[in-house]
């Protein structure tokens, strides 16, 4: 029975090994490995966090420099 990914496997399942001779053997009923994966879930989560922080800082910056409805800046 395939149980999916555990939280500690979010970066270890993604291996970019296109050559089948270099790939190791594993039991698919106990673990999931993708040999054609390019971007792991761990990397995607890190990118989302960095984007969120960047957009949040940009929103705070624009909120302070752009004039409001009374044409006044902070």
C-alpha cells in the first residue's frame, strides 16, 4: 500500500537521475522516488516563503511611499 510522502521525505524523494543504469533499486510499496523530478516540494515551499516575504515587504514599502486618497504620503 502506497502511503504517500512523509514530511521528512519532502526533499529526499526528488532525484534527477535520467540514466536508468545509475538509478538504485527500491521497493515502491515502502517509499516513493521520482528519478525525473526537477524541483522537490521542499524547494517549492522555500520559494513560496521567500516570495511571500518579498511581496509583504514590497506591500509595506508601497503603502508608505504612495500617496493615499488625500494625496498625502507617510
